[in-house]
């Protein structure tokens, strides 16, 4: 019984040993001393940061990013389907068609809800009604 776990134990021992050696080498080879203020500054694509790092973003950025990721991942599922499409025949076609219809329904829902707009239509109407008439 114990003999069947020898491979796992050896793997864990080698992994732990490698980790310890790498951490020890990193500790020995790293530069010692104090760092300048530039070392602790926030890095923003080579530009000098302006303002505090902890500012609040509009939640729309996150919603839009999540929607993009969801549809991007779903599109990745179509590649294996396309590879075996001919081998599976009409079954694969209808299965893929159902998958694409579900994606279209999801896109229509998000579009109808207004989550693909940076500014909600209600906010647009409010700002137009508050604008002075220039006629």
C-alpha cells in the first residue's frame, strides 16, 4: 500500500527541495541596502503617476470587462467544435447552432439592459432636458 505513494512522496520532496534552493539563492544574490523613493513608486507604463493610487472607478468598466471575458471564453469553445464539425455531421451543426443562439440571447439581454453603453440612456435624457434651449 505504501509503495504506491512513493512516486507522490518523491515528487513532493523534489518540488519542496527545488523551492527551498531557489528561495535561498534569491536571498543570497539579491542586492542589499536601502532603496530610493523611485523603487517604491507606483509604475504606470513609464509615466509619472498623478494623484492617489486608490481611486474609485465606475462599476461600468468592470461590468464591460466581465461581459467581454464571458463572450471571449464562449467563442473559444467554438474552435474545437469547428475542428470536428465534419466528423460529427448534422448533430454537431445543430448543437453548435443551439450554442450560438444561447450566446445571441445573452448578448441581446445585455444589450437591452444597457450594459454595453458607457452612459445609460436614462442619464442621457436627464442631461438633455436640463440643457438650455438655444433656439
